[in-house]
C-alpha cells in the first residue's frame, strides 16, 4: 500500500483538472472490475457484478484536491493566483508549489515584513496580496513558462513515520479503500465511483449518482480531526478508527443504513468512532439527492490539517475504513 499512498498524494489533480489521478486509478482497477468508464464530467465509474442483482449499490469517494489557478502575471514576472476549493490563506506563506503540466516550481510570497506597516503586520494576509515567485525576471520570461488558467498544487513530499502518514491531498485517500474493496466479490451489483470536482460541492458525484440511480449509497469521506492543541470541540481523533458520520452541512445520513454499517463494523471487530455533526460538507448529500433520495451512509478517515500543504492521517484509521468498505461490498447490508 505504501507506494500507492505516496503516488496518490503526490499526483497533481486540482478540482477540474483531475487527469493524473484519473489515469492512475484506471490503470490500478481495470483488471479488477467487469467494466470501467469515464463520464463527460471526468468521474471514473467501475462496475462489478454481484452475487445477487437484487440491488444496485454505489460506493464512492473523490479524486480531486483543492489548489489554485493562475489569474495573472505581473510586469515583474510574479504569478497571481486564485483558490480552487476551500483553502485557508494563513497556511500559504513561503509554501512551495508546482504550476501547470510542465510542473514549474515556485514559492508563495508576500511583501517583506520590513516593508509593511504596523496595521499590515497585525492582520492576516489576503490571498489577493500574495504571489508566486518562479524566478522569472519579467512578464515576458514568466509567460514562456506559465499561462493564465494553469492549475497549481502544493509541492509536498509524502512521508510515512510509524503509524502516521503526512502529505498533501490526503483528502482523496478514500480512493485506496475503494481500490482494495474491489478485490472482493460483491454481494450486489456494485458501482465504484471515483468522483471529480468534490470542491464544487460534489458536482461529480451528483452527476454519477443521477446516471446510476442506485438503491443504496456508501460514501467514503475524510472528516477533519479536531484533536489538536487547545481544541475545545473534538469530533474525530486520529487513531480512533473509522468515523461513522451521522450529519454534515448537506446530508443527514439514513438512520437504518448507518446503523447497519455500524453493526457490520462491530461484527468484523473494526474500530469505529461516531461523529454526530460536522461543520463541513461531504459528497454524501449530492449523491443521495441525485439518486432520488436513496438511503445514504457516510464513513470517514479522520484527517488533520485538511486542505493545507501538509495533511496528516493515521495508518490504522485508513486500514479500518478499508476493511469496512471491503466488508460492505462483500456482505452488503439489509435495511
């Protein structure tokens, strides 16, 4: 699994430009399923015939990541950029990035501290005041390497140490769980959806679920782990096991299906933790709504520092979610 994790983390697949992730996933799964296709929006949809055709099941996650897009190039050769997805500007200063298909390396900069006013030093720097420095002397030279509309990702090397894994884009590690679950013979006809454009509010999953019209849905998410220094509201902890998510900003999970997933985890002795409410949104709401309100449950791998240059997860949590996905596919649930 280690190579898969490193590769998945270091792929460049900003929301709306998921080509690298899509190609890698298709190569990994094409021998595991009965069919695989890419739809118009860029979702990868793999189908595996089940023992029983009684139900159509969708199990899904996302393949994209938050990032940036080039909006302008200054006369001095600096790159101006905008956010693609939810990113906290406070995390960005002096971070390394890569730009476009040619992977042009740069660093996010701001005005030097000795040139700022007292008021400027007392406030958080806005994204609009930042730039990316690629070492170009002027606009003409920068424009030969970077173009408006190029996507930008963090330049972060994946690391594994003990039970911890660190890197960018760990938000798409639900992909690992789906790929491993495809080794099982499904109880029911099952669609494995690796969705694009999570950062647009789940647009990719909405399109996929609408086309499949499943009878039940399981979404694999990466909820924020708030078990950090001086946090007052801890909803999920690293090392606490697979997260059973009951509600988020766009979804209230089906009570019966969520209970069935929890019972399955208990029967398999898979460690779990409950998260009754989340301030963020998942793609579960988009999936269930587009599928005519099909019963939907959501499980997650807790993640610290999501949507930043360096996220953190626990290997045991990832293994727990992977095991739960495999059990769900193999045995199914009845509600």
